[in-house]
C-alpha cells in the first residue's frame, strides 16, 4: 500500500505533516512522491486566510479527480476545524482530526533537506489578535515538554541535521524557551539555531542576551510587528505600543550589531487612514528592516476585526501593499550592497550546472534570499566560507575564500 502526503501552508503545518507521514509508515504504508500511484492521499490543509482555504479546496478537488481508482482521500490540518467547510465531507473519505506532536514516541518522517529541520515547540495560541483565526482553529496554547523537545533535537542531530529552526504560533510564549535554546546549543552536530514566529511582547532582555552570547544561535529573528500606529495596534489587540517596539528594535540592534530582523506588516486594516499608512511607510523607511513580509488585510469571518467599522477597500489595500513592497525592494538592495566584500558561512543546498546555491545566517529557508557561488564543486549540506562580490535586492553572489 502506498501513501502520498501533500503539505500546504507554513512550516508549522509541515511539522504536522512529518508526523502524519511517520504514522502512515508505522501502519505499513510506503510513501510515494507520485500522487497517481497512491492508495491513500492525505492533504494537510491551511485555513489561516481566505486565499489559503481556496488553495486547500482546489488541491483537494484536484486530488479527487486525479486519484487512481479505489484510492482514498483524507484531509487534515486547519480546514476541517472550520464549520463552514464541512460541505467537503461528502467529497472525501475521511478527516484526520488531530496530529499528536506532544507524544515523544510519535514517529516522524522528515520532509526537509537532510541538514535542516523544523522543531515545533507548542500548539495553539493565547494572544488572540483581533484579525487572526488561529485560536479558533488551533485552540489555546499548549506547551511541548522541554525534555521532549531536546530529545527530538538530539535525534535529529544524530541523523545529520545541522540547522534547527524552532517554530510555533508564538515560540516566545514557551516558558522555557531560553533554556531550550541554551540546551540545544550544547548538542553536538548542531551548527545553526534559528528563531521564527516570535511576538514582540514576549522578547525579554534575557532572550536578547542569550541570542547575543551564543555563537550557534543565528543572529536572526522573525519578529512580526504588523503595524506601528498605536490606534491600529490597539484594534489589532497586539498588546504593545509603537514606542515599545521602537525601543525593542534599538535593544536588539545595540546588543546584537549583526542581527537580521525579519518582520511583517498588515496594510489596509479596518480604520487605517492615509495618515496612519504614511506613518508606517516613514517608519519602515527610517528603520530599514533587513527582511519584510507585507500582507493585505484579509477580512476573516469569525474574527473580531471582521466586525470593525472602516473596512478598507480592496483597491486601496493593494495600492498600499505595492507601495510598501517597492520601498522594501529599495531598502533591501541598499542593505545588500553594503555586504559586498564581507565574508559569511554559506550552507550549500542546491547544485546547478555552473553554480551552487546556499544560504547564510541571514536567510531562512523558502522565505528569504540565497547566496549563489559560481564555478565551485561543493557538497550539499556543506558549510563554506563565501565572500560577497555582487548583490541584488534579495539574492547575493559570492566567491569561495
């Protein structure tokens, strides 16, 4: 019997997909990358935004049409947890209600490159941002035991993993996150530790000190800010002020001079005026973030923000999105040009005809840029020293040193 798993959405979902694959293997299935060969197809869905739900439904419908005769289609993840999507039930063969990431004996099958692994340290979220469906989909915060997290990392390190990327709805909500970082740094074989999905309200002075002093922790932090105007932040229920966030950025940059801050902003949130958007533009222009993700506000049924007055028209949201992305393109190019002549460790991930592609500490997989090295016969998963000789807005070119 063969099984095919499709993982949609973010790395947190990918962690669940790895558990799903592990369970299938333990039940005697052989995993296949070819959907048409599969006797069982599992689609791990995402429902964070309307666009994600549409992608999930499209993927399900395609799988149903393309499956071989007698094959069964199951869905997992976020989509089944939304009541308004129960109409799917007559098309599929079943639903996987939950994925147990907390059982240390749950088998995993890695879905990432052999040298990199995502480690999920909690499930659910207590932040209750007004625009977010996650609490409705994933429930309240449940922490994974520290000892089980460290055991998972140790197992991965023995299998050759060099980069550990901690993920959760809010990694910094884990009460022992600093301890997890410090203990992970002591595990032999681990070279990079990367922190994703933090919340500004939960970045402590001690966490900043830990990132600064531990060489294995990448000087990189994923810090979604969402906006900079206090009125909008309050409506978003972010629990922080603009002054707090400006001071936090200064603390991070003072303590960790080489830190790369990846952040995200939502444009067109209900009530966002031209003036407030311009404040956001000027804040980004002045702060010069190394990495930015920009999202148009999505009105999600069931969230408090969906009921707010002053919903911004789609055309305006799109214009604001493009304005910020154009600005960030200019900032990224300027910052990357300043890297020319500097030397970095580069993790090699892909070999092409005349060049290899890798990442520096400044880049997370899939979402950030890459480093291209020409005329070099390098091994996948190998760390090399590269001197930056050329830069564009998002990617770099290096030569070996």
